[in-house]
C-alpha cells in the first residue's frame, strides 16, 4: 500500500486526499446538532465525575509523610490495606499481598535475627 501511494502522481494524491476530506465532512455534517450536544453533555458529566473522584483521594496523597498512629486507616474505603497473608520466601516475614518479594530483607541479603 505504501509503495502504491509513493508511486502515484501528485494529481492522484490530491484527488484521493480531496475524496477523503469530502467523506469526513459528510460524516460530520450527518451527525446532528442534537447528537453532538448530547455527546458534549455526556463528556462534561464524565469529567465532573472524574474530578470529584480525584478530590475524594486528595487527603490521602502522600499520607505516609503525615501518618497519625492514632487513626485507623483500615476503616477508610479509600485505603485498601488488606491482611498480611503472604510469607516472604527469604526471611519468612508476613507481608501484604501487593508488596514486592524483596522489600523486607532485600531478597535474603539482610539476615534478620
């Protein structure tokens, strides 16, 4: 396909380009103003919802630097801590499901008592 396009004359290229432009214009004009308006409203509502979701998580941004030991973070619906059910293959420490395998003892490089 690329070779065919590379070999076509300038007039053929212009005609093909004009054809494609015409098809796009016709397609866009076929979309009614009502449909476009509905789509814009839908997009606006989606963006507003995403902004609200982002604001809900804002207090938890960089929370580790403002940690309060008196607060039970596991009660929050925004904090998914889970239980420590995974055992490290290196030092046998209990870990959370999402933690890396090497985080506790550097993959066995650090010997714990």
